[in-house]
C-alpha cells in the first residue's frame, strides 16, 4: 500500500464521516441528553455499522445491494421508517433532549447502541458510499493485510470523529447553555430527521 493510496483512502473516509446527516443528529441527541458515555457509545456503535459495510464491500456482497433493487429498496424504506420514528419522538420531545434533561434520566446504554447501529446500517447513503467510492480500493492483487487495513480505517475514523462530537457536546458548559433551548433543539432535530426520511423515499 503506497503513501498516496493510504492518504487518498484516509481523505475520502474522513470526508464521508464528517458529512452532516442523521448520524450526526443521533450522536448529538444522545450526547446532550445522556452525557459523554452515551454519546461515545452511540459513536462507536455507529462505527460498527460502518465496519459491516466495509466487510460487505471487501467480500463482494455489496454487489447484491447494487444490482438487487428489492434489497436496496428494503433497506431504504426501513431506514426511512426509523428516521421518521426518531424524528417524530424528537419533535414531540418524547425521550428527546428536553425530556431527558427535565427528568434527569439518561435512558439506557442499549438505546444508544441501538440508535447508533441502526442509523448506520439502515442508511442507504452509506451503502452507496462504499459501493461507489470505497470499492475502488479493493483490488484483486492486494494482500490480506491491505484489505484488513482498508476495512478498519473507515469505522475507526468514523468512531473517532463522532467521539470528538460527543466530547464537545457533552461538555457541562455546552449542556447548561442548551438546557433553556432544549425544546427548540428537539423540534429542529425532529424536523431534520423527518425531512431526511421523506427525502430518502422520494428523492
């Protein structure tokens, strides 16, 4: 693996992780409502979903997603339904930031794991990212070590990026400033998630 190859891979994966979307909204929600542990847990469960897609790409199973419209549509619709579910709950502040801050209850770690994993597994854009961009790095002549590195870099960068987000948003000063605007943040987050659910289906 050349330095140029490695640098290009890092750049593409980092840009993919940093692009705003439902993943950012979910990590932010758990970080603000549950604290650092919940945000970091969501971040790394999300990266687990990224790892699953990396393995699928390396094994060639991503071709199924590319050529089977039924499988791809199934993932798309399940993802849209889950986004709509999260968006509705957030908009109504049920289990949202305002609800958690007022009650003092952080929810459960299992909920953070569930949301982080589901939002990556059920996001068709992540599947397209690996099929369209990441698969070009998988060559027949590459060694097992190269393929192992390629499969680890995307989830590692993803986990580190969202861990940084979780650390920043779970800072006590940030939470104190947000507390008074928690209801508004829930509403905005809900609208964004619902909009993304509609966009996933119709765009």
